């Protein structure tokens, strides 16, 4: 049975804004996470983020990480790339050295980077080193991604999730219309004189809307695609400051058909600052509970960033090795928690 990789969304939803939105707070964003099949390298989030009030230069970020704790990072902004392709469609989204291009909506995206990254270690970041600060290294990558699972559209997996995103803080944190999609990947990464060719998998995120993160109280977000075609994903916020339940939404994909709604009942909230941690999770679905074992194998930490509010939680963006009923893969995890809830 053929898989509908559009999730019912029109092809135009894949396009970026062709011109500056009138609302100065409106944002357009594309970001990806890449996991090498071997677990040798990972790119735990690289992104272009466009804000209407600063349309001439979009923000960009890149994380590259290795299991030995080596990290390369890019933070800053770069000149906006022309959005229109040769057919006149707004399929190109870039800032300075980083560019995304939609080759075919909900099927193929390619991304390229050619620039300089700062080299450091995970331990440096835990000690407070800012991402993007470190000795410069020339970096290039070219990656082609092929979508493999229908999009996980936030707010469509349950009535409770839709209600949480209809107003209030959770809506502001999510940042407007958003979906994410698991894919297969192949690419080439050059760091100085070393070259890595790889195949793997990853996650692509599209978001358009107004986003405000003041008062953000943390989250846990995990997703992965397995060799046999199964996949999972979820995003959850811990209880609100008053103790009431917050947003919690996810899916399980069994290799064909549609996404099965899920919610996480055991999430590995960020509580310690260390590179290798158990990140096993349990999802609850209409068919019963699903346990997926996991441990982080590489990643980055941000103890604070100049562009973030002063009280923004500590952030981990990492790659993890997951096991589900004997099958193994590498995937993503992003977590954040207030400093007061974290131990060294």
C-alpha cells in the first residue's frame, strides 16, 4: 500500500514565504536533524529562522557532534537567499552559508552548507562555553533527504493536544503552524581535510507563525526512523508551573498506513548535565504501550544564549541510539529544563 506522505497538506505548505510578511513578528523556519546509520557522526539540529522584522538577514545555526565529545557549532545570521526557483516557486530558504531547497514537496529536500564552524567539546559547553565560540574550522556538507513517514502535524493527533495549542502559553511556545517529518538521508560532510560520506535518517521541521518563548518551562522531544520502516515521535512539556497538565502529543508509525496517535507516559526529562544518558521512553497508544530503549551517544548543550531570554532553560540537542523490539537505529532528542532542576 502506498504511503500518503502529504498528510493531507497541500504542496504549497512546503513553500517558504516569497516576501517579507506584514506582521513584524511572523517567522518562517526550516530545521533538520541528521543521524548517521553507524552512529559515527550526527548533526543534531541545523536551521534557518526568518523573522519579518529582520528579513534582510535570517538567523542560522548548525550543530555537528561526535561520540568522543567533539562538537562544531555555528551561530549567527547571514544574508537572505532569493526564495524563488527557476519555475517561480518559493522553494529556496537560506542564510549566508546554509541553504535548504524543496525539490519535490513532501518527498525530497536538499541542503548545503559551506562556511566556518567553531570547534569545542561537550564538556566545554557544560562549563558554560557559548555555542559558536571556539577555534574556526572550514566545514562543508551536502545532504539529500527523502521523506519516509507521513508528517506529524502538531495539534492533530488528539483533541487534548488541539485544545492545548488553541491558546495560552503552549500555543506561543509552538510558534504557529508546525509539522515534522522523518526521512532517509545520504550525504557528504567535510571538516577541514577529513571527509565523511554517510547514509542515515533524520527529521525535518517546517514552522510558520508567531513564536514567543518567554516563560518557557522546558520540554522533551524525541523521534527516530528504523531500518524496517517503523518510526515514532513526540513532543511533551512538563506540567505547568501551577501543576496542571501541559501539551503532550506523539505518534507511532508501523511502516505503512497512517500515524497512530500516542502520548508519552515516561519521558526522560533533562535532570543531569552529562553526555551519555539513558533516554528510554514509553508511549501510550490505542493499541497499548510501546517501550523504546535509548541512550544518548553524542550531542550539545547550551547553558544560555545571547538571543534567548535570561531565564531560558538549559538546552540539550543530541543524537541517541534507540532499540524497539530488537531493531536498532539512531535518532534525535532535544530536552530543556530550568537550571534549578538540573544537577552536574
